[in-house]
C-alpha cells in the first residue's frame, strides 16, 4: 500500500468549485483505491512544531491536504494520467498552482 499526500491550492473565491471538482474526481469503485481524506489546512490548526511551515498555503490560496490510500503508486498514476500530464498540471480557474505530491510506502509488518 502507498499513502499519497497531495497538497492542493484553491483560489479563495473558488473553493466551492474546487471541492465540487474534487468530489467528481473521486475514484470510488476503482479496485486499487483504498480511501482518502481531504482536510482544509487552516492557520489555527494545532500541529506539531515545523509542520505548519510544511502545510502553509501560499499568499492568495486556500490550502488542502488530501491523504489518499492506494494499493500502488502505479495504480494512482494510471488512473490520474490525464490530470498529471495536463499543461501546468492544474486548473487555473479554481487553483493557484500545481499540486505537490509526496508518496509514502507502507510495508506490511
């Protein structure tokens, strides 16, 4: 299993459209998709030292963190190939910049 951390940057005036698009793109029913959690990152969040800098939104953006669980990175990459290959990698109508992605491999114990 892999955990994919995806930091997204929504335009503050288009957050409702961002959330709607996020819901429409959810890969429910995909056999390799194990679930996800989307969290809006707020300035008032209680986080360990150092983490707020990691999660901070750039000026003029609303930041969201999607924690997605997939059987493999390859399955995620195949499913979202069109979005990952799009020019710029984001929709400037609703986002301010390209998503940032980190992949964590989970080894069975």
